[in-house]
C-alpha cells in the first residue's frame, strides 16, 4: 500500500495528460480559448509572454496553412518544452503547404511511442489516392527544415500515411 502511494505521487501531470484522451480533448478546447483571440486568457492572467505568443503564432500559422492540429494541446506542450522547435515547425509546415496538392491532407500531431516514454512531433502527409510523387514530397519537406534543427533536442518526423485523408 505504501509503495502504491509513492508510485501515484511519482506520476507527473504531463504523464496523466499523455495517457488520458478525454482529459486531452477537454484541455484542447481550453487551450484554444486561452491562446487564441484578442485579449486571450493567458495574456489577461499572466500578461503577454514570449513563450505564449511564439507558440500561439506558430499554431495559428499552421492552422492558416490548412494543416490539421487534432492534438493542439499536445503540440503546444511539446513546443513549450522545445521552444527552438518553433522555427522547425514553421519551416516544415510552410514547405508542406507549398508542396501539397488538392488531394493531400496534412496533419501535425504528437507521436507517442507505446513501449518507451518518447514523444515527438510528426507531420502526416495523407492522400486518398497514392500519388507517385508522395515520397519525393516528404523528402523535400524534410530537406526544408533540416537546417533549422541544428543538433538541438526535439524531433519532427514527416511521414506518408497511406491510410488516406481523414
């Protein structure tokens, strides 16, 4: 019983957030309310900060480019822990939006490895009908942001998802 209590206390809020899809969904809406719009809640409570504005700006740019953000809370949390990845996300999503055709769906998500405690950003490139140039497009997107990584912590994978656009 004592060991069980110690283990419960050792679980971080971020671990709970990673594992609880319902909580993530609720927090996604709350974060959107906090970060978006004139006089956002975060700015009213804490005042404008470079961190919230930089993450807010890049998430807005990603959405404006027509890229899906189904895990907005998780992406924001990842960027909060790896602020230098903001430039990587900007470069990758700009390149992806520029190269994607009308049959291509883009989605920026957080991939969680189910076997180890590892998570990173993934830009999924999805098509209803597989185009022969899809893998070339993925390579071009990777080339566009590789220079921005510069050996820093954090990862962004770009992958073709052959399950089709959702």
